[in-house]
C-alpha cells in the first residue's frame, strides 16, 4: 500500500473508529496521524500479477 494521503486518511479513520468503538477513547490528532503513517508503512505493497 503506497503511503498516499488517501491511505493515511483511511488509516486514521480506521484507528479512530476502533478506539472509539472498543475502548471509548479519543486520540490526539497528531498522535493519530503518526499512528496512521506507521500503519501505512507497515503494510506490504501489493505485488503486481505477472501477465
């Protein structure tokens, strides 16, 4: 997964949702952004299929 703004935003939404639903917690926006960037960096990029 490329580290694009769209992917980071999706990761932020995912992390925020998990924390709110499961732990009733809110997160500092800067900490949320840092966690989303780390999540995007940790995910492997999709491999292209051989044609």
